[in-house]
C-alpha cells in the first residue's frame, strides 16, 4: 500500500481564518510585497483585511497589481525586481490561480537577480526564495497546496509549469468567503478545474491511497454542481463546499499530477482565450471514455461517488465546457508535434496517451 505524501504548506482554513490568524505573518518581517490581479483582491475584501493588519502592526507594504491571467514570465520577473528594490521580507499573494502561481515565481526571481525571465525553466536544483503567503479568492486551481506554478513563456507564448520544493507556499489561508464575489463565468471555469484535478488524479497511474482519499472527497463535495449544472444561486454552504473541494483536489494533484486534458488544454487557452478550467474539461469526455476501457473499476468508483451514469456525467461536462475552434487539420497536426517527444501527463493517463491521440482530441473540437 503506497501512501507517500509531501506537504510543507501550513493550511489555515475556515471563515475569517485570515482575520483571526493574521498574526502568523508577524514572524516573517516588517516589509510585505503584496501581489494581486486587477479586481478580485479588492472585490472579495481580502486586500482590505490585509491592509488593516499591516496598518495595525506598522508593516510597510507595496502592492503590485499587474498580474494578468495566465501570468507571463516577464511580468513575474519585473515583479521580482520590484520586490528586491523594495527589500521585501515576504510575499503575500491575494487572488485566483494566476496570482497565486505568479507569486511563487516572483519569490524565486527576487532572490535570484541574475535570472532572465526564461531562466526559471532551467532550474536544476531548488532556488533560494523569500517566504510566500497565499490567500485564495477563487475555488479552482488548488495552487494553495501544490508545489507548481503555471506560467506563460513571454518569448514563445506557450504555457509551461515549473515545480519543486521551491514552489510551495509557507502558509495558505483558505477562507471561502473571499470566493463569494466571483462572477458566474469564473465560478464555472474554476469548478470545472477542480473536477478535472480530482478526476485526473484519481485516474492517474501515479495515484496512491492518499490520492484516492483526497480525490474522492473533492468529487463528493463538488460533483453535484457538475451534474446539476447550476452555479448561479449558490448559498454560503455551497461556496464553502466548492472551496474545500478545490483544496482537496489540489492535495491530490500534488501527489499524482494531472493527465492529458491539462496539457492539451493549454493550447485552447493560448490560442483561443478559453478559460483554463473550461479548456481542460473540454477533453474530460475523452478521458472518461479511456478510463472505461483501461481502468473501469476506477471510473465506476467515480460514478458511484456522483450517483450517476457515465452518459449523464459526459453530457453535463459537455454542456458546461463546450468549445468549438476554427482551425485547419494541418495546423493541428503541426501543433501536436510539440508533444511528440513525450509528456509525463500523457504517460500517466489511462492507457497512455500520444501526440497522435492529442491530435485526434483537438480534431474533435473543430467547428
């Protein structure tokens, strides 16, 4: 029985968990570099709570609010340079997955001034970095508890992740109330991302007993929202369940990783601006059909958790993640070559997955 796990992040959870436990930040120093996107940190109230804490403890802070969706390496490099100029003691990131992912890279850039923006992909040993504290404002990526940061290479425009022990946060404050101001489009996309994380990890060849436990919890908490296809009139309890599911799913992929839907989903985000969760879920029906063939017992366990039939699940996922792209077969054949030399996400997918399989998956979305 394999239950190996590595989880260095201190997770603090529950309503008002940041406000009630913000004193945990005091040990990190008197100068905080705050990273946000354009709106969710303000709309959620999380930034106001942080500023109140800073002011009440005479902590100097600098707000960098220039993180874009699918953060660029050049932006993260620029933020790292500013954090160094500010002589930051630690980073506090407030936002969705893009902001949380970016903060991990920014901490590395700050501590490694010789890095060009692309050098972060060349790390062959863990890099020095300043402490990173995370406050999530969406229920989706699970970045709070993973040693992964997904960035967009500013040179190529391609999404590519970095990972390692230098990509974990020190503390993650997981307060679902900060997710309650998210718009409907964000709710649907992030919920799909949670579901993809949980299912992909459960079906991964790298899954172990902890993965089954975390994924089952995530599927059990979030699955009904997929089947019911309803993200509009959510109660506070619903928001709590969805955010908790995102953390459990993050714990699952922290061990088992994701499968092919995440890898080829990047292409939809890069070229057609499809939100990340929706882009991944567009390939979930193909993953589920492969699971039926290569690991039917695991698929059956997922369906039991959802109390539904496979066709019902596929119909719901297709409804929520419908994508149609206008591209030629020749262009897709060229795109698929980026995965020709093998991808670990492909290798751990049910039955394995090749660049030719990816080509067929993309063909299926052509309008």
